[in-house]
């Protein structure tokens, strides 16, 4: 897989707020064009987006007549038009750091919580009520496709609870269930990640490269990309929250059971929206790290790849660094790949692979002595595979302990656009 050094941009966003009565004029993932019509004092400006005029307020130095290319996203229930080009980079990056850092959530935790919230609304307990939530740190088995599809059907044909002849609000909205099911089904398995093609696909669809692929005209990115799937799920949740806002208190003549169920559903959807926003913010932070760690000779990519291990969910973390080095008077590419993963049977494992020209070194760090010893026993098989690939082996090592820490890159400076329609 080839990775373009400029392929993981975190892009400034134009936040659009539409009246409740006005339908969404664009679809998530749609690429649209805009032109700056007028710039007023205090950063206020007007934009023409696909023939529709909107008011904006921006800290960026935009000028009248500037053409912008935008991709439609959703952030915290608001429409966001993410700028693909023609933006002062440093201003954009600073504002992106300010908005993404406080909101980000660990990807595995956010996805597990989404599953937990869904199952708490759709799995009945022995007394007929909803299954209680598990502790926050407990891993929840992923629903199978059959379970989720069955739950989606149930939600449209059966009530969540009844009391006498009174019918309560149905369970999770079918569209939300189906989109979450599609997101979970697209996650790679551990077996898929052990192949070159499987790992290549997982990196491409991890969410880090979405905007870059769209900017290059690759609309296929919208099909299976993690960030695109989260954006679709976010849009569906926002639509449900807008369509059925919670009542402050049940009316005297209303069905109390129905009102209580509706309020509970709304609160759960708000929690779902928070988890999605946290996962999207995490992906943006990964993109920001790529931007700020890049210079004339070095580029660093940070990938978090969610993966399924049987009925469990985990995240494979990769740090890929590319730089140019002088080797005996010649300039050669040097690659460093760092992996971090937790295995249910073997604990935490870190690995660093260094490749300079045709020379390679592989090091493993394991938290348990048994795992370190197991890796040592597999070294000769690994050596044979590397030699078969034509590589010169400089080092193969497995040890107990933690891998050396890498200093995180500093943040950049910049700004974001905020639109109000």
C-alpha cells in the first residue's frame, strides 16, 4: 500500500444550523462547491453553497470571490461543511486541535459503548424490561448480523413495553440499528489483518484517509470507510432526536408509560450521539498528528484500526513513519512501523519494525514472560519469511517489558469557520 504524505489532512469545518422546518439540503459525504460572496467586519461573511446563500462567521482570512470545495459531515448534530482546499493551514489546524482534543474518546471504548447502549434497549430481561447496562469497563459481545437485523424488525413491529392496553415507545429506531450493524460488520477480523491485502484495506478504510480520498475524487470511500459510517450513523441519530424531542413532563391526559419510554429512548440516543462525536473527534486528532509531525524529510501516520476478535472488539494501533536517510552516501527511504495490541490470551504486545533500504529489524515487547518466550520460539519462522522476501535481517528480538515511549508531536496553530444559516 502506498500512502501519500499529504493524504491525511484534518480540514476546517463550516458549521451550519438550519431551521427545524427546513430539510437537510445535502447528504453526508457529498462534495459541494461554494463561493465567498461578501466579507464584513468581525469575521462575518456570506457564502453561496450549491446555489443556496448562507451567512457565516469565520476567524480565517477569507476574501470575496474565493472558491471553496467542501465535503458534508455531521458534528454534534450540526451540519458541517469540511473545507477541502484554499484554507490557511496553520489557522485551520489550531482551531481543529481546540475542538477535537476535549471531545475525543478512545475508539474501542466508544464503539463498545455504542453496542452496549443498543443492546440495553433491545434485549429483554426475564421480567420483561430492558437488559441493564454492563459496567463501563466491561467488554460487551458484538451482536451478530442476525441479532441486529432481527432487532431492527422487532422495533418496527412490536412495542418495547406494554401496560394493560397502553403501548410504549418502540425500541431503538430501525435506521440507527441497521447503520450500527453495517458499521460493525465492516470491521476487519484478526484473521483478515494477518494478510497483506486485509491490512492494506483496513488502513485505507480506517477513517484517517476519508477527506483525502474524497478530494481526489474517490467516492468509493463513502461505502466502507469508518469515518463515513460514523457520519451516517450520526446523521440518523440527529434526525431521530430532531423528530422526537423529549417532553419536559408527561401531560395529564397522556400515557405515562409511553412518555417515560420516549424520554428514556431520547436520553439513550443522546448518549449514542456523544459516543459518535467522541469517536469522530479521535479520528480528527489522528489526522492532526499526521499534519503536525510532517516536515521536509519525515512523515508520521497514526492509525487506529478497530478489529473483531471473535465476539469481542479491540483496536490495533499503528504508527508508521517514513523518512529519508543517508546510507553510505546514498539517500534511501527508511520506514518504521510500531504496533500495539492487546490479546485476550497473551496480554499487551508492542512491536517495532525498522526497514532501511533492504535491511530490517524486528523487536517485540510483551507484558508477560510467557508471551515473550512464545515469540522467541517463533523467531526462526519469522526469519525464514523475511529472508524469503529478500530482506537482510539486522535484528530479531523478543523481550519482557514495555516498549520505549515516543514523544507526541506538538500541536499547530490555526482556526475554524462557524456558519449560521
